[in-house]
C-alpha cells in the first residue's frame, strides 16, 4: 500500500488541510495537541469508517464550524497495482477505482466491506502491524500466551488455517450428526424383507376370495332376474284391486252425502210451509211503523232544542258573571290617573337627589385617588433617590479623597468631606420625607369615611328610585288596563243580548217519558219488520229448494248404479293376497342376497387393492433401505476423509509455528543489534512468544523502559517485514506514531538509520513525533502547528536532512522576532 494524497475538511482541528505523500522516510512533526495524530486518524477513518476514530461521529466536526458544515476526508492511495480514491463524509462514502468517473461503492457499509476485503485486514489487524503507536508497541507483551499466538497467526495469515480447520470440523460434526440420525432412523432389513413376503401372500389370498365372491354375486343376480316378471304382474293386479276398492269407498261416502242433502232440503220445505202461515199477522203490524217513526223524529227535534236551551242558559249566566267582574275592576281603576301624577312627581324628586349625591361621591373619590397616587409616586421616587444616595455614600466612604467628582469625574481631594456631608444631609432628608409619605400612603390605602358615607347615601337613593320606578310601572299598567276594559265590557254586553234572543227563539214542550215510550215502540216494530223480511225470503226460495231436492234424489240413484259396476269389476280380478305375499318375500330375499354379494365383491376388490398397495409400499421400503444404506456408506467415507484433513491441518500449523519462531527471532535480533550498536546481540522468543534479550550471550533479567520499547519496536518491525516477505502481502507502508519518546539520541539515530535501510521492504515510512531533532534523519518533513485564536491546525512541507533542520530553526527564530517574515505555505497548501 502506498499513500499519495490526503485532504481534510472540517475534520477535528483541520479546517482545510491538503497533504501529498512521497516515498522514503517522511516525518510529521509538531507539538502535542497540534493535530499530528489527527492526520493518522483521518487515514484510518477513510479506510474503516467510524470504528477507527475516537469519540462519536459528531465529535469529528470542527468545534467552531456550523452544525450543518460538511465533514469530509479524501484519501488517494495505491494498492496491488490499482489506484483508489476514497471520499467519506459523516453520512456518505464513495470509492473510485483507477480514476473512474463512477464509484465502485456508494454506501458507508459497502465502502467499509470493499476496502476491508481489498486490504485483507480488519481495522485492529491493520493498526497492530503497519500503524504503530508508542502505547501499542507492547501489544504482544501485554497479553497472555494464547492471545499472542492468536495475534501472530492472525497478522501473518496463519489463522486462516485455523478457520479452515474449524470449518472442516464443523462439517465433520454435521456429517456425524447426519450419519447418526440416518442410522437411527434406518429400518431393520429382515423386517423389510418379511414385510414384502407377507404382502405377496396377502395379495394372492385376496385375489382368490374376490373370484369366489363374484361367482356368488352372479347367481344372486340371476335369481332376481327370474322373479322380477312374476312380481311385476302380481303387484299390478294388487294395485288395480286396491284402486277399485278405494273407488267403492268413495262412492259410498258420496251416496250418503247426496242422501243427507235430500233429507235437508225436504226439512227446509216443511219449514217454509209453516213460515207462510206466520207471515200474514206480521205484515199487518209492520204497516204502522212509518207513522210511529215520524212521531219519534219530532220528539228527537224537541230533545235537541232542549239541550241547546240548557247550554245557552249556562253560557248566558257565565257572560253575566264576567260582566260583573269587569264592572268591579273598572270601579277600582277610577283612582289610577290621580295616583299616576303623584308618583311621577315623587320619582323626579328622587332622581334629582340621586344626581346630587352621585356628583358629591365622584368628587370625593377623585380627591382620595389623586392623593393616594401622589403619595405612592413620591414614595417610589424617594426610594430610588435613597438607593442612589446610599450607593454614592458607600462609594465615597470606600474611596475617600480619590472618589471621582459626580460632575466632572476628577478626584475630589480636599472637597471630599463637603461632598460626603452634602450626600449624608440629602440622605437624611430623603429618609424623613420617605417616612412621612409612607405613613401618608398607609392612611390613604383605605377609603375615607366621607367617601364611604356618600357611597351609602348614593346606594339608599338608588334603592328608593328602583322602588318608585316599580310602583310607577304598576300604575301605568293599571291605566293601560282601564283603557282596554271599557271596550271589552261593551262587547260582552252585546254578546249577552244576542244569547238572550237566541234562547227565546228555541221551541218548548219536550216530554222525556213520552220520548222514551216512542223510542221503545219503534224498536219493537222494527224487529217485527226484520222477522217478516226473513220469512218472506224463505217463501221466495221454495221453488228453488224443490228443484234441488229432485236433483239430490237423482244423484243418489246414479251413485248406486256406479257402485254396482265397480264391485263387479273388483270381484272379477284374479288377485290372491297370499300368493302376492309369497312372491314379495321370495323377491326380497333374492334382492338382499344380491346386495350382500355385491357388498362382498366390493370388499374383496378393496382387499385386493389394499394388498397391492401394501406390496408396493413394501417394495418401496426395500428401495428406500437400499438408498439409505448407500447414503450411509458415502457419509462414512466422507467422514474418514474429514478426519484425515483435520489431522493434516493440525500437522501443518505445528510445522509453521515451529518454523516461524526462530525466523522471527533472527530478524528481530538483527534489528536489535543494529539499533544498540552491537550491545545486544540476540533477541529470543520462547514457546509462548515471550521476549528475552541476550547481552554478550547471557540473558538479561531486567530491561529499562527504553529497552523494552526498543525490543517491542524491533519485534513489530520484524513482524511487518515478515508479512511483506511472506504471504504475498502488497503493503509497502509503515507508520510509527511517537515511538522515540523513551529512546536517547543515539538510539533515535539508529532507529532512523534502520528505517532507511528497510526502504527495499517499505517504500513509504512515516514517523509522527514531537521531537525536532529527528529532522536530520528524514527525507521529507510535514510540520504541524496549531493556532489557538482560530482553533485550526496548519501543515507546511519542507525538505529533511541538515538543510531542512537549519531552515526550521531559522524560521522558528524569525517568527519570534516582531515584524518577522511569515512561514511559507498555508492551511490550503501541503
């Protein structure tokens, strides 16, 4: 992997920073907190997203940027012969390949998965190999033996053997489970064979029974066919006999009905003969009914007039009573005009007195409100004045003669005592006035007695006016009623005269007993008329009844003749009930036998079908058993193959581990000897990959802090170099963050020289440090500074070596001189 360019926009303290990276040894130098490690964090964020940053997502935005400002990092790098460009924001991520116009990944998740797949490492693996910080140098010393083995296998790619072996074991467990389940569910071969033999025997037995039952069914069907014609003829004769017998019973009932009708008609003719004799006296009595009805109508008219007379008399009496009430009310209302004038004058006098009392009350209340407001206003002004004077007095007493003059602002000096006395005197005057107006405000807080008295007088007059107005309204209503009662009284008198005339015009002479006797006589005569009408109707029906009687006699004769003919036909039939019953029983037995034979034939066919199905199922079970046996054999062979592969993977991992440790120790020993100028000749790793340093061939028991960092550094460099040499890893980048902190000058120089010698392994080495002395050993320097006023970081590029160090010192001294030259570059230029 090779970095080409990096751009940061509103990313932490970098507002708009652009960097370009070259090959060789590059140093990023700056004070603590200047933003050096932020550059490394931006690279990690571009590659792996939010999981590679400190804090939450919102903490990435520049602290002084707008809440909606865009946070963006653009990274341009080369990997395995291809050029990649990553554009990442807080909500988007795009990855471009080889300068293409369209991204090959458009989402955050898609970009993270694509880059991790192309890099071949997770974020933790990447930072534990090619990105190394001072706090991460002891990653292998800080964990136990098992974790060290896992880390070593993971970064060198050997963990894939473990993953493959675990996958192989998982597949083997699946095969064993399937084989166990297959064998547990596999039926017994002997039982399968026995089942097939039993099915064959059952099928032969069922076929023999079916042939026997079919022969019985054919015999039963032939017997039913033989009896069917005889039964049909006998049943037809029986049905005709039953029909004729039923017709004879119907004719008997019909003959009896015609005989009863003839008897009824003869009895009714006899009744008509008696009615003719009773009709003559009834007709004579009915002739007097019209005269009696006329007399009853006249008496009804007199009864109606009598009722109307009574109603008019009651109405006339009610009108006279109402007239008397009108006269009495009018007499009472005669004095209303005189009372109306007196009440009007009294009401006007009360209203004048109320207006006078109301004006007096308003004047007194206005004076009281004005005095109270004036007292409160003066009290508030004195309170504010008191606060100001108190403040002035306190200030004067505190500053003494250095107090500024309230007018000109210059110190008072000798006039201090006079001004202080004047302020004190004014403060005393304000206190006295304040006490007076405070008491005055308390006095005026309640309404004065004069105002209360006027309010009570005003309320009493208002009540008298209300009562007077109510009395005056009643008098006005009485006057209006008096004007309305006179016309009403005159109209009532006219109605009395009309009712008197109408009463005099009604007829007289009504007699109630006579009226009741006439009504009873008319009712009786009407009943006689009704009876005569009924008898007359019976007489008129005599000829028709005689004709109907003759017809009934003729119907009886005809029914007798038909009955004799039907009886003769019935007696002539050759129907024998005993013979019919015998044929019926024989036919029923034959039909039942045929049906039973049919059921048996169906059951026999079903048994044959079930036997055939059982034979098919037995043969299918034998086929399934053979298939399961073949599958079990295949699974057993596959399980044996997985066992051999598992053993091979384990042997291979042990061989790789045995080969890795001495080779890694040899690489680390070479680097350690170079860094320590030959003092420490070897670095050995025990079986658990613990570090042991040899000094003159003797293991050193205790290491200083710097020596431990040096050992961890060479071990990390050895691992990185081994990764580059083995497994075909395309990485050519090495980043070291603050790894010089515990090293002295000589060993820092040795580390730089070693990194330069590793150029053939790592074309691009970047060191991040706050130590300025390492400039001479670098090919290129990126200086990072922080501006507290703007809260932003600046990055400037310069050459490394001695010339670069002298230029950095010269720029540092020049920037310390007021008016000196500004440093070259800005935050928009790398």
